[in-house]
C-alpha cells in the first residue's frame, strides 16, 4: 500500500525524463501510472464490498504515537478510484493540451506528486500523516495553479490558493492536536471508538470550529469560496483534476471521514447545514453572471461542494448516501465539462460562452462528450446525475426544516442544469459564434477523456444497482457508526422529489434559453463581489505587507545605534523579568554587604568611575585617551588587590601599549565631534544607564550564589603534579588549556597582519584616479607606530 | 567577603559608559566604547569568580598543591586571554578607523552606510 502512495512522488521526479524520451507518446505512457494504480485499487473491490476494512500500518514516528498507517474502506476506495481514474484521463489530456510546452516534464512531475499526496490524504488513518498529505496537496496545487508562472494573474491565484488552504491547514493541525488531547490518540480508528469522550469534551466546540475552518478552505465553502474561481488561471487539466474532481473534495472527504468521530451532534448540524446551504446558493447565484466557461464551472462546483457539506451535516444514512452518489456524479460530469471547456479554448482561443457557437459539426466527438456531461449535470434520466439529484432532494425533503432546505436545493439544481447546458450545449449548437480559426476535434488523447467520463456517468446511471453494492454502500458504511440496511434507490413512481426534479429541469431549460437576456440584467450585480470575502483577502494581504514593511524598516534601519538599542533593550528587559520573577530583596543585596569595603578600594573605584566619566565627556582626543588609560590602570590595580597578579601585569602592559597606539594613530584626527542632538543623547544615556543598572544587579545576585569549587580544586591539586608548575594561572594557560592559548596567539597574529596591511595599503583617495584598482603603487603611509 | 557591592557598581558604571559610547555616531567614540566594554566584561567575570584579598593562586615552594583559601584561577586565566585578544581587536579597529577616516573623510557612521566610494 505504501508503494502505491509513494510511487507518485518517485515517478514525479522521473517525469521530465519520461517526457523527453517519450515525446509524442507522453500522454499514453504517463497515463499508465494512474491506470495501474486504478487497477490496483479496483482489485480490492470485492473485499471492501464484503464489508472488510483493511489496515496497513507502517512505523514512522513511533515514540510520538504517530504512524504512517493507511486504511482502505469504502470511503477511501471511492476516492482512490476517483483520483486514479480521472487522473488517467488528465494525464492523457495534458500531453495534447500542453503539447510542446517546454516545462511539460515539470508539469507531470507536479501532477504525479499531487496525485500521490491526494491518495495519501484519502488513505491515511493517522491524523498527523493526513495533515502532512493535506498540506502536500496545497503545495503541489500551488505549483500546478502557478504553472504558467510568467503570468502575474496565475502567480497571484496560486498564492491565494496556497494562503487560503494553507491557513486552513494550520487550523486543521490545531484541531488534530486538540483531538489528541481530548481522546489520546491520532489514529482515526481509535478515535471512532472513543468518540463519546470527544463529544463530551470541553474542547469539542473548538475542535468542530477548527476542523470546519480547514475543510471550508479546502472545499471552497463560504466565505472562502473566492479562491476557487480565481484558481481557474491554472491550465485546464489542472482545473479538471484539482478543482472539480479531487482536491476540492478533500474537505468533503475530511468531514465524511470524521463524521463518525465528531458528527451527529446538534452543534455539528448547526454549523454544517447553514454552511453548506449558504455555499450552495452562493455558488449557484454567482455562476449565473459569469461568461468564462471555466469560471461558470468553478462557481457551480462551489455550489455542488456546498450541497455535499449540507448532506454530510444532516448526517443521516440517506443523506450520506446522497452525498456519495452526488459526489461521484459530480466528479464525472464536472471533470468531463472542464475537459470540454479546455478543448473549446484550445481550438477557438476563447472561453467566453457568449461568443461561442456552431461547434457541433466541427468537433462531433467533443460534442458527444459535452452532451453526455451536460445531461448528467442537468439530472436527466437515466444519467447518474439524475440519481444524485433525486437523492439530494429526498434528503432535504425528509430531513431538517424541509420548508427551507428543499427550495434552496431546487434553486441550486436549476443553476446546475442551466449553467451545465451553457457550457456543454451552447458552444456546440448556438446559432452565433464569434471566434477565429478552424476548430476541429483534437487528438484522441484529448477527446477520449470527456467522452469516456460521460459514458461512465450514463452507465452508472443505467446500472446503479451494482454501483451501489460495490462502491456507494461501503462508502456510506464507513461514514456512519451503526449502518442499517442501505436500500438501493429505485423507481418510486410519481412523488414530490420527482416533481421537484422535473421542475428544476424545466426551469434549468428556461434559464438556458434566456441566459443571454438574463445575464445582462444580472451583470448589474456583478460588482457586489467587490465587497465580498475576496476583498477581505486582498485587504488582509495589504495590511500584512504594510506591517512587514514597517517592521522591517524599524528593525533593519541600517543604523548601528538602532540595532544596538534594540539588542540592549531586549537584554535589559529579559534580565529584568528574571530578576523580578526571582523576587530579590534589595536589602539582602546591598545594605548588609557594604561593611567590608576598605578605604583604599573605595578610592580606586572612585578614581576609576571618575576617569570613565571624563572619557565619556571628553571633547579632545588627548583627554579621552589619557582618561581611558587611567581607567585601564585602575582596573589593573583592582586585579592586583584581589589576588590576580598575573592578570594585573598583563593589564598594565597592554594598557600602556594601547594608549601609545591610540596616541600615535588617532591624535591626528580632528577634535572629537558631537553628531547627535541632545534628545538622542538623552535617549542613549537612558538606555545605557538602565543596562548598567541591570548589570550591577546581576553581579549582586550572582555573587550571592554559592559557586561550585570543583574546577578550581582540580587545578589546585594537579597543577604541580601533572604540569610541574606552581603558578596555577600560568599552568592553565600554557599547559591545561595550551591549545586555547595557541588560538589566542593566532588571533593576535592575524590582527597584526591586518594592522600591518591596513597601514601599508595606500589610501583609496590616492589610488583611485590612477587606473586599475589595486594596481597603483602602494604608498607607505606614515601612520605606522 | 562582601566587597562585591563596590565592584558591582564599578562594573555597572563601566557598562553604562561603554554602551553609551558605542551608541555614538562618531566612529572614534565607538572604539573607545569598545575598550570600556572590554574592561567592564573582564571585571564582570572577575567579580563573579569571587573576590579574595591577598591570596593569589600561587604555591609556596614547599607545597605540592594549593591549600586553604585562594583566588579562583579559572576566571583569571580566562580574563588574561580576554585582555590580550581585546588588545588585538582594538589595535585592528584603531587602524581601521584611521583608514576609514583617511579614505572617506568622515568619522560619522551615518555617512558610512554605502559600500560605494563617493568621489
């Protein structure tokens, strides 16, 4: 099983090679992968039909309770077959649609990776693995939508899809973590058993909200529906695959998969039913005002996804059955319609439904595929779409508040029927057509998809008995805990739902005939979208960008002192927090420890601090250097007073050297100048003094702690024994830590070379006019000490 | 031994002065600030190592190890290294700013933000 999931990623890497070798046969060769996987999954049909659920656990992050466990039950199988089946046609189709595209190899690579992620998503039994695959579908869909990366609109749409679905993914991750907190496992199989714990958990409402956010972003539910129509910037095979058949159904899949875990409560119904209904109506309504074939299809897809969510929200056996049938029918006819729209675009160069017509005679095979799909979309007997719609109406009639839901469903049905016909019928039979070129049927690889998908929709509709027992019933069983007998829908004679079906068909027909006239009136409403959630997305993005820019300008000002102030203030704040938390008493720190100070020590400290102040306030270089020397000498005296003669000697020597160096090198500079305003100086002084104060406190606190004498003892004991030396500090430097000293000497040597070369290097000012850089004669500068 | 209070104040004063100088726009003051910060850091380590009067970590010729109270040799060794390295850095910085001043004709950091030489 893991091979079946991973093979797509591996072959994705090989795809560019295959494309280069196979050339014209690319579509047929790449199509072998999904058809092979389709056959593999189809081989499980018997066992699944018998009611088995197959588990394939693979160890992954075992200590965290995260395994790469896969499960195959009715729901997974339905989706896996849909993914691989439609994937086959998409592979065939893409070779023709993108023939000669230089990046075809990359395209197939991303497509295979997407297919593998999608399979992983629907097969994972572990929530963490599911999340990983979920995000992988977002990432690969980003690559596929933005495939035409030189168009700005495509990049923008890809980013929008990624941000919206990615944000939803994060919400989902939070939900999964909460579920683990509440029920103690990431395995869906275990969560199903513990679902009573989850439903009574105080986290339940939060989990539902977060899961819904994740599912709603993926499945383009209101108010996140806007990304799906925008994603139509993608190449048509991508729209077919991702935005009609598989990826956007990911959210629906998740809700169906989790409904035995989380579903069946009032809260679940109260959220899902309104969400689905609003989305269904929004999609249906917005589809009416579109003229672009693909955007029409995208909006009706939004509507159909809304219907699926509505049906899952009801959560009854009948509604879940309706959901599965509707979902399958929609995948088949919508995939086919997208492919047709792509062919029409490919042949005529336009996707504007108002401009298209009379294509029926020019491309008869495409026309057949389109007609089959449009009839299924309209819900005409005996297509599978008819069955889906019947079941949808039935569920709304017997379920909750039928007075409200049934009219909504019928309204959506009318839009699906009418707009399906606008895409599938109008371009072929409308009397007028304004386009250029000589359209004709494309290569077999392209027309075989729509025709076969349409035929499958017809066959499933005719022989829905076997379909039910093989696919639909097992799928429904895996979404519901105690499934009773699931009846195969059959002819009930004349009843309300048939009347509703006929009504929506009639109204859909009317919509189709009057579409041109109607659209003109509806177009007035088109700008409403400007105030919709899409505008909110743009606004949020602008705000984020402005915030990032301002923040960058603040933190990356390019001024040393600003950086330093930020660093110092952060350090001071952190230390202050630590000191406050530890609740240090001031009297312990200072008052009781003042007694032991000797006069001469106090005098040295006073001289040191005075010299420091003089250094800071000095106006002339000479004063500053001398005062700095005094500071250094005082520090050396402090070392001397407190038992560090070696350090003191070094400090005396070094201080003398550095004063000389400063004198020689810097005395020729002009007087020290003041560049900053008094306000800036005050600010800097405040920052510096607070840092000094916190350091003082730090020293006081640290010196109250007992030190660990282990290291000192070691050196005290072993200095003579091991290293033959009585001066322990010296022994440490040249023996115990001899390599450190070697490193120190190296640093000094490097610094010396640096100093020497800087001194020897001629000034740029002198050299630049003389031609080649570094070519000019190096003039010895007289700054060397 | 409670003389730490005095040294704590000294260290704080040195830190404040050093940081203030580092925040200046004059590159010369910046180098002076670095020198002050070096002193401050060394004294900080020294003080935290514990202060002992008149007991350097030296052995009498007749002893084979240090006995009784003695100043911790580890921070002393660290500081000794730090002083020398600090000097190397300071010497390099001093020559570098001299070079910068000669080439650019300014010691104001605000004017030294571009890598291109303005003629």
